[in-house]
C-alpha cells in the first residue's frame, strides 16, 4: 500500500493507493505527453523548410 498527497488550490488531500492503477495511468499520460511533444517538434521542424507546404 502506498500513501500519497494531492494538493490543489493550497488544499492537501491524503490518498491511500491500494492498486497500481493510478501509477499506470500517470505513466501512460507521461508517455503520451512525451510522444505528443516529439511529434509537435517534428511537425515544427518539417514546416520550417522552404517549400514544405
């Protein structure tokens, strides 16, 4: 069992995570964010070449 705390608007809420579900969700979101950032940079790089449109 893992204990954790979420903070929003200066208010802390103590959590007790009994399953790896939350951790898996956060890891998935991190991977998707990294992939989106990579694809965004690729798109920006490609569009910066003359005649790319």
